[in-house]
C-alpha cells in the first residue's frame, strides 16, 4: 500500500503537542522572545514542562491545549493590567480631587484675606476721614483761639 501524506496519527503522536520553529512565524525577535517567555510562564503555572522544552528548542507550541493555556495566561495578564489601570485611575481621581479641594480651600482663604484687607483699607479710609475732620476742627479752634487772644489783647 503506498504511503499517503495524510496518515492517521498514532495515540503517541496525538498526545505530543504540535510545535513550530519560531523563524516560520514572521515575528520580530522581540515578539518571539516575549511569546516564548509567556508560553513558558503559562506552562510553568500548570506545572507542564512542554513550554520550556519547546522554547529551549527554538519552537512554540501550537496545539489547542497550549494555545488555550497561553490565552488564559494573557487573559490574566490583561486583567491584572486592567486592575492596575483602575487603581491608577482611582489614585489620579483622588489626587485631582485633593488638589481641587486644596485649591478651593486656598481660594476661600484668599477670599477671606482679601475681605480682611478690604476691611482694613476701609478702616484706614475712615481714620483718614476722621483725621481730616480733626485737622479742620483744629484749624477752627486755632482760629477761635487767635480771635480770643486778639480780643483779650484789645480788652486787656
């Protein structure tokens, strides 16, 4: 019987994960390194030596089980990143609100100081007005005194 190119797999072959040389993927060296690293991590979390073994041979596992492991691994990473982003967003909101509150408090303090300064200026204006009145009264009193002295000299 002639051998065909589509021979059925033996049970041993079915259990062997399918792998492919990394140079056939068309990925950059950095992407390949990242993919291999994460495949190793995914398999290590499942205590499966297959990912590390394939990586050491310059290959990536492409069987459904390995791809599912890798997919779940990336889902966990994305979830962790999303949670961290949410934490950072909350921290940013808190810091922004804190700055807004401080700015609001600073504005309230500044408004109070401006009001106090205006009250001081008003009191200063009132005192200057009183001082002007006293100067006029003093001039009037000097005038009366001069007249009284003049009359005393005339009578005296």
